[in-house]
C-alpha cells in the first residue's frame, strides 16, 4: 500500500508538527518548505496525498497545484491555509482539490482528512 504524503508548508514549526502527527499515524511523510521543491518532488515521485499551503516562497501554492494537476492528476490535494481570500479560494476549487482547511487545524481534523483522502 502506498501511504505516502507530501507536506508543503514554509512554516517550519507547522510542517514538522504535521509530519510528526502523520508519521505517528503510520504514514510515510516527505516535507518541503517551498513550491519549487514541491513541483520537483511531484515530477519524480507519486504522492497519493499532498498537504499544500497556498502562500509559499518562490512558487505559490496555486502554481504548485497546477503542476500537480498536470504531473500527478491522481494525487488528492488538501489545501491548508490561513488565507480566507475568496477569489483565491474559488481559483483553487476550480483547479480541483480534495479539501480546503483553514489554519489552525486540529490533529484529529488532519488525520480524518488524510484517512478520507486515501479511501
């Protein structure tokens, strides 16, 4: 079973926390702090589930999401962001995401959505 998750977030504390939570739940987790690295990883490896922040240095989460849709269309993307920007939310939904969560997110919420994304 491929239980790999890619976590993409520039907030190192949040990224590390998510990684630990998911690893303790049995997932194989890779994490990167910025969009360019995420796009490179997605081009080389398949991640069934990707947790993606919208605001990233170098390459935005929206640009990374577009890359995912081209390079890895079977991946399920869970957006995790503090931004409540309605237009950005619409753009992301048009690109097709599995879920859109607002920070701060609870441990149980992350684990629930990860489990659903793999179902």
